[in-house]
């Protein structure tokens, strides 16, 4: 009898990959997908086994700067390492790459073009559909640009403990409280409700004769939704919310 050396984890990944490949149209594409994923999975788990045979869990955590050895702790007591760890650099580089991709004008053009391609199937409503796509993509990527303009990669990595910043005395409780206020102001602002109503109006106009009814009913739902949002943020305070998610300490009862 042949004894299989395949791990349970590898078998599970292969089964998931097989199901995903089976969704492709045509047997040829499915077979090619299975062959490529099979080779990749085998190589990945082979390398993982080789690494685990050489390094134990503690050593891997020390290499990734998630843990420190006893000798490092003795050496670094009271000192600050000025050079960033590989994990910190990986975090900052990943966020920078994501920012560059999402703010690339070519991506906005590509998304707009792909969405307009679907408008070709809306027959007489294709003009309205294209107008909606232009407004939607412009608003979406405008919001992305506005968000990243205020974004700091290093501070974000410090927040998630990927980078060290001894000069920053801000606690995660402070960040939670400030973020809650920002989110609350945004969610309860009149500008957000107006933006949602305008986008829905554009969609409803594509329904032709039913546009007036569509707009009226949609606005009723929007009013109810924002009324609930206002009530939630009126009852929920930043201190209460951040305490509930254990980012801030609860006040003592006595």
C-alpha cells in the first residue's frame, strides 16, 4: 500500500482550488487551472515543510521581529533600535503600493470603461447608464484620493504594532475616540445623505416611465435609514463604543 504524505491542510487547499477551477467554462480551461494550481500548491507546501524543519516557531517569530530572543532583550533594555524592522518596512511598502494602485488615474479609466461596457446591454437606457457610471466612478475615486491625502503609512503601521514609535504617546484608545467622532460626523452629515439621494436618482432615471415612483420610494427608504443612523450615533458615545470593543478601559462603577 502507498502511504500518502499529503497534509490535511494541503488536501483542503487542493479541494478548494479544484472547486474554483471547475467553475471555469470548458474542460480545457478547467484542466489547465487544475494543473497550474496543483503545481503551485505542491511547491508551496514543500517549501513550507522545509522551512519548518529548519526553524521552530520561536525562531520564525524572531526573524519577523514579532518576538525577541532573551539575548536581544538583555542587550536592548533601555535602548531604542533606530533601524526599522523588516515587518515595519513590509507594512509601509504594502500600504504605499496600495495607495499608488488605487490613486492611479489609469485604474479609474479602466473601471469606468469596464462599467460602461455593461451599459451596452441596457438598450435605450444606455445613455443614462453611462451618466451614472461617470458620476459613480468620479465620486468613488475622488473619495479615495481625499482619504489617501490624509493618510500616513508609518502612523498606520505604528497603530497595528508593525512599527515602533516611542515618540508617539497617543494610545489606541485616543485613536478609537477620534475615529469614532470622524465617522459619526460623516455618517450624520447632510452631504452624505444628499450624495446617496443623487446617486439613487440617477439610477431611477434609467427606469424610464417608472422613474418618479422609483425616486419617491427610494427617498422614503433613504430617509428611514438615515433617521436610524442619526438615532444610533445620538445614543452611542465614543467612550461607550470604544469601551465595548475593549480599546478603552471602562470607567469604574464606584
